[in-house]
C-alpha cells in the first residue's frame, strides 16, 4: 500500500507542474505534504512517530482540507489527493 501512495505522490507532484494558476499558499501546502507523507508512512510502518510530523491524524486532516479547497476548481488534483488520503487511512496515518 505504501508504494501505491508514493507513486500517487509522484503523480501529484507532476500534476502541480500542470497547474501554474494555483495560489502560492496552496502550492506550498501541497509541497509540504508531499515532503511529509513518506516519513509518516515510514513511521507508521515502523510503529513510531516523530515530533516534527505531528500526529498522523493531523496529516490526514490537512489532506482533507486541501481536497475541500480544490474540489471545484481542480478536480484532477482532488482525485489524486483523495487517493492519497484513502491510502493513508488504510495505513492508519
């Protein structure tokens, strides 16, 4: 499952390049998530948690907030983020 999430993160990164009209705050939020999710997955699989990534629930909530903010204007990004959120939920992150 984690490999699937990582592949989806790569897809999200590629999609960001296709959406230059995104505001700087949204882009920064997405890039931060892209950077944090692999560590959260690793920590989840190892049964540990680092203080820098915050609680796993916080990460999932932030993904959901981004989905809500992008739903109407950027449906493809929303679909990709939903895949990531579902994968994180399956891992308990």
